[in-house]
């Protein structure tokens, strides 16, 4: 069978003069995503991308293509000559095949004729094909508003018939919007935050803080696993792993317990900002969501944020935990995130953390620490690895 995957990409097509740059990146990303399966002819034409897949397994290809950022939806089309009779027969055969596997009562036909020499208009093609299907298959009706099945007909140099559209994630091709450094914990939120930024085309580098030997080797492995899941969307992710233990012990020794978490967080930001600068990352990304825990009140965020000058992106800031959990499930990080390994912040968790820390007080106590030496020592002992899916 002569199958073609049709890829729609929405937002990129609004990019004016830069459009072909984004389109070329998208085509390249699709090619790379399909490389483990095979090499296919991929053509970009009039704001659609066509992937010629012949008789290959369409489901496997669809599952790869719909994960590529920038892809809004795909359909598996069958190609035929541009003749109304052929199109009607093919549409009928496809709907018949679909009915064997799926129960549905309503359908509609949508046609788009880019070839204006074709002897029927788009509404005529839809009406004639719809009537032909109705005449040949009993027990279904047309519903133009809310059909269970949509038959799409695209007429260009050839005709393409497909059923339904399979949604992709949308967004922008990976890496077309610079690079930022994700503060990646083992929790539910930060992987989801990184994914949302990556979907907007921001390349991701990550930093994880641990308190080994107070946190286990397995806790670190869990974070590497999370980075690996994310790398399935991002090709590969450089991951910096930094031991925060000496800093945490210094804070514990010299500062009041209730501001321990805020101070640890500020040190994470200091260190992350240095790593970002070294690696051409133009922002930090965190999984913070306002009010979620004591350190994420507006006062807490203010005290954390003022540690650095670099922009801090918090894509989850106004979302509810439930929404974040659903997102984590959708992107495949949830099951790993909920594994019960300790995090560096839980090791020394204060009994009564300040929920409204005052910046002056935080700064006053921070001044008692040898900040530069602590940061330099932590950076000195960091490990860096590159995490890839395969
Ligand atoms: P998460 O689910 O992402 O761990 P959380 O709700 O547990 O978030 P916190 O532990 O307060 O929230 O952390 C807030 C943010 O600070 C995290 O989303 C993450 O970006 C960063 N962060 C926290 N702990 C670490 C860590 N050990 N290493 C790197 N970043 C961290
Ligand atoms: Mg956490």
C-alpha cells in the first residue's frame, strides 16, 4: 500500500521570514526520530510535511513522529491518483476497514483542493464522497459538527485520503530557542517543567544536587533515569551532578533552622548560575509552583530568586499539583518520580520552615558563610555526564 504520513505543524507556519529555518529544523528532527526505524523520503510542501512510508508499519512511525516538538498532528494517508472515482472508492474502502476495528455511528468528510484544475470544488468532493459512503455502508450518519470519524481528502498533484488526526505535542523544534539549565530534582515537578520549556524549543542542560552519603547512590540513579526519559524528547542532555552536603552542613551549623531550606535553595541558584554561564545557558528552569510547599510562598520565591541575575523560568508557577501530575504521566516521568528515594532537601528538613522568610534576615545569616569558597568547592567536585535515550 502507498502510505504517506501527513504532518501538520501550526505555529511554525506563522514565522514569516524565518519560516523555512523552522521548517527545515522540523524536517531534520523528524528524520532523526525515524532513523532507528529506517530512511524515508520526507518532503515539505505548502505548509505540510509528507513522509513516504510505503508499506512500513505506520503505527510505529506515528508514535515517533508525534513525539517530535513542533508537530501539531499527523494522519496516515493513502495516496491515489487525482480522480474522483478513485478517491471515493479508496475512502469507502478505508472507512469499511476502520469499521471492522472500531464502533462508530457518525462521520464527516473534509476536503481540501490545492489543485484548482481538479474538476470539483472542495465542498462538492466532500458531499459526493460522503453520499457514496452512506449509500454503501448502512447504519451510519453524517454529523458535520461532532463526528466520531473524520475522513480527510487532500488533493494536490495526487490525492491523499486519511482518517482522523492523531495529535502531537505542538511547540517549536527542539533547540530553536537557545538553551537553559534545568534544576532537576527527583520529584514530579522539575522534569515536567523541563519538558514544557523543551517543547518551546529551548535546549535543556540539567543540574542535580545531592547530599551523598546522606542521600543514596540509588537516589542519584533515579535522577539519571529521569534525565534519560526527558532525553527521549531532547536527543541528549548534559547532566551536572553536584554534592551540596558541605554547604548544607555549613548552613546547619551557622544559620537558624527555619531558613535552612531557603538558604540551600539560594546556594543551588548560585551554583546553577555559574554552570549556566560556563555552558551558554541563558536561563535557569525550576519546577516551582506558587504556594506548593513552605519554600514556594511568594516570599520564599522572592528570597530564592534574588540570589541570581540570570532569568529564572518557572513554567509550572500557576499550575495545580493535579495538573502537574497529569503532565508527568503524559510525558512518562511520573512512575519514576514517585519512587521513594530521599532528596537532598529532605535530609535536613527543618521542623518549622519559615513560610514568610524576610530577605534581609536571610542575607544577614548568609553573610556568616564563606560563600565563594563553598561554591568553588562544590563546583570542583561535580561530575558531568551526557544522558541519552539509546
Ligand atoms: P520537584 O517535584 O521538582 O522536586 P518540589 O515540589 O519537590 O519539586 P522543591 O523540593 O521545593 O519542590 O524544589 C523546588 C525546585 O527546586 C524543584 O522543582 C527543582 O527545580 C529545584 N530543586 C529542588 N531540589 C533539587 C535538587 N536536589 N537538585 C536540583 N534541583 C532541585
Ligand atoms: Mg523536590
